[in-house]
C-alpha cells in the first residue's frame, strides 16, 4: 500500500483535516460569489430550453437540435423542479456536483497516497476546474460529469483493497454509463481505468472466466443505467433523433476545425502562462519518493488529455483537472519530504507553506476576476461572445408582445431567449451551427428548416446580429441565409431592437437604425395578410 506512514503525521493530519476542508469551502465560495447568477450563455440556454421542452412533455432532439447526450437535460430539469424559473440554479447544482467530485478525489487520494496528499489535491482541484480567468463558471456538461467519473474511479480504487466482487463492476459500469451519457469525451479515461482493472484482476486470479463474469456485471450496470436514461427517447422514435444529433452530427463536427494541434497549442500556451507552477510540480510526482501507484495516475492524466481532443473550448479541459491536481499534490508532498531531509523543516509545516505558495500562484492570474463585481464580471466574460447580457430584457419584451401559443424563431444561436420568454420554436434548429458548419448534413438541414418555417410561419422572428451566433464560413451553403434575408424583407417588419449607441445598451421601440447605433438583437413581426 502506498499510503504515507510518517511517525506522528497521522494525528496531526487528522487535526488539520476539518480546518482544511473549511478552507477549501471558503476558496470555493470566493471563486463563485460573483458569477453564479450572471446571465445565461448559449450552451446553458440550449440545455435550459431542452429541459423546458421535457417539462411540457416534448422530446429534445426531436424538437431541439442538441449535440449532448440527455443527462444534461435531466440535470437542468432537476434544477427547474427544485427552483422553478430560477435561471442560475443549474450553476448551484453544478457547484454541488463539483464539490462532491472534489470530496471523492480526496477519498481516492487518501487511499492511494495518504491524507496529506488528499488535502493538497482537494485544495488544488478547486481553482483548477475554473481555468485561467475563471472561464468555466457556466453549468456546462463537464461540470456535472466529473462526479460520476470520479465515482467510477472510486469504485475501482476501493475494490483494490477488498476481495474481488462482481458488484463492484456493476456499480462501476453504472457510473461509467452515466458519465458517458453526459458527454462521450470521457471514453478514453474510462477505457484506461477498465483496462487496468481488468489486467490487475486477471493477474491476481489468473482466471479468464472470472474476469469475463466481472465484465458481464459491468456491462449489465451500464445497460441498466443506459436504458433508464434513454427509455424516453427510445419509446418516442426508437432513438433516431438522439442518434442523429449526438452521434452522426458529432462525427462530422469533430472534423470542423475547432479541435486539433493549433487549438491544443493555444490552450497549452494559456495554461503554461497562468499555471506554470503546476507544470513545474508535475515532474516531482515521480522524483524524490518512490510511489508504486504513480504510474496509474500518470496514465489516467494522459488519457484525460486525449479526451480533450485538443479542443479550442476551455471546458473540455475540465476532465484533466482532477488528475493534474492529484499529480501536483504528490509533487508538493514529495517536495515537503525533501525539505524535511535537507532543511530539517517539519514536514507538516513545509507541506502547508508549499501548498499555500502554489495556491497563491494559481489564483494570482484570476485575482481581478475574483474581486470584481458581478456586473463587471458579466461584462468582461460575456459581452464579447454574444448577446447574453441583453437576452433577458429582450425576452421580457418579446413575452409581452406575443402570446404563449405563438411560435418564435430565433435566427441565430441564442436559445436562452426562448427559455427566458417561455416560448417554443417552430423548428428544432434552435441553434444555427448545424446549418452553418460545412458538413455533408448542412444543406439537408437548411432545406428542413425552410420547410418548417413555411409549414408553420412564426408570428415573431428574433434576428441575432453577432457573428459568434452564426459561425458562417466560406464553405457554408447559402440556401438558408438567402431565404431568411428574403423572408424578413418581404413578410416581416422590425418591431424593436436591443441597440448599443452613445447612450449605451437599451431596448429601442420602434427600431430606428441611426448612424451611431448597433443592434445586437432585432425583433421582427409578421405582416398582416
């Protein structure tokens, strides 16, 4: 067993454990206090709208194009059930999930390396999951899936200290299925864990039949979880729309240019600039003190890096952070051992000083984001990426002008407006990306949305004017953009808009396009015929 056994450390570490947890909780609050209730961004709006559909008995995928598996929809639906119409409550659920994942990381680290590594790993994970600049304050899929992922790993680690039981594999399979049905990108991590687990059990028992029985139990756990999660969609249409959105489209999306070496290099530069101290610590996980299980954590960290697919988007890298925190925590503890040998420092004191220094350097790049007001944070993080700050005001006016039964088409990728306004789209394409990203499916999707708008003409159309809402590319088919421009020009009239001018951002009705004004969102109403 690779647990630290230093004379006198156990009791002192036990006394420090609860104050350490309180300190971690305080850091958790500091990192979230000014961003938990800022306006929704488009991914959150997409999930919230899908949950709104589910609440009314309508199926996502069939009625809203959603790239993610359904666990994120169920989670947002749970948040709405607990706190109806509280748009920021999914972020509270996400914080609770991440707190649970942090506790599980500590429990795993304690079993693998001892209580001192456990506390350090928990301290480090807390800021790491938010990324430089507190980028991941939103309730995205990775913020939720880390909990079932760590639960899977906990079942594996716990099973190593107990007689082999098939039920361990059943529960691990169940948690692994839940993880994948949040997002498929966790597959490399899970594959690594189960491959190592299989090899260890086969080596210890030498019986292929026993190993096969355990795999059957794991598959059964995964099947039970998968059926419970997917049954609604299987009953609706045999899972056809679910498969199309989350498998077929994502296969083409993975080649769309938002992942790869250039994106990975961009992210690596941002990480090394802000978190150079973590990269400095990682080699020390293998130096100074021999740790028999460190190879596993190095392997799972590499698997988590593969799971990011070199994405441009920061939230993909959350999956790597628990394992980076674990390796860095081992490095910190190894340095504390070295300081005890060379400088004759008490190991406990050296550990606390080193952990404190690492945390200071981790949080320094985020200091301005941690200390600014909620309004400043929202303006800095959201304004450049889309019309998120004004969406709620815009949606309130849309709700006043329309009736609950009026379908509303949002031309762009701003489904948070539909969620805020409690309106439904006449088409499943509540985001423009499937229409615009040049894949073999794009032209067919453009024809489909044209048919939707012709068969069910919406009384109101919201036109998003920000480029990030469209992702229009040179190779994008122009059939739908041309149709939409012609439709708005002939059959609709502008009612109002959210405008930025010398007076700042405000709702303008009627919309008067002046030389110094810029409209981010325009509301069009269908002309009477």
